[in-house]
């Protein structure tokens, strides 16, 4: 039974990787259309749509959208900088925290079912020791930042806050300032 679960995980991993690559390719190919759609929602529903979209972008595992697209759209629509930063940060922080907690609750249980106790302990130690820098890099760069996976790898809440949420919030502020300055 244990081997069966490992095979299921391998299959799911391959499927997820294929879906991430496909979503990345589709996102890049349709970036203009996505930006147009996001701009439409922001124009129609203003700050509420910015909050909801920011929250969903951080919560739903995907690799081609980042809150930066919301900042670009808001800047093009000449929305006020400070409220945009605050709303996007709130949505991003709440979405990240929800994704992280869902990963910790459901993902850790899944990992426990498919791995040996010693391996889980090593994964948790590695994630809290060296993985925090990978999380920081993902939070501030175009590398996919997926809190759901970070939570499922059992990173501590403290490390996620320090190395995930804070760098992500600071990155969004810098992005907004640069984008508003350029546009």
C-alpha cells in the first residue's frame, strides 16, 4: 500500500508539473488578454476587485500571474498609489496566509501518508533551515511563489512570515513605486 501511494504521488507530481508548464506557456502567450481582462475588472469594480484578485493570485497555485499585473492595471487607470499598495498588500498577505495554512493542514497530512517519519523530519528541518531562502527568492522574484506548497512542506509559521510574507509585501511596495514612477 505504501508503494502504491508513492506511485500516486509521482503521477500527481508529473501532472502538476505539466499543468504548471502549460499554464506558464498559456499565460505568456495570452498575457495581453489577461492584462486586458484584469484591467476590465479593476475598472468595473475598483478596489474590491483589486483585493479579491490579489488574494486569489496568492491563494490559487499557478505560475503566470503575480500581483504586479494588478499594479500595472491600476497605474494605467490612474488609481491612487497608496490605496492600491495597501489593498494589494492586504489581499496578498491574506491569500498567502490562507494558502500556507491550507498547505499545512491538508498537505502535511498528505506528506505524512506517503513518507517515513525520519524523512518528514529531515524535510521539515531542511525547509526551516535552507528553504527559507528559496521562499524569500520566490517572494521577491518572478519564480512561482506558492504558499500552499510552502505550507505542505511544514515550514514554521514564524519562518513563513519572516521569509515569505514580509519580503513579498516589500517587493509589492517596490514594484508599485517603480511602476507608478514609470507610468
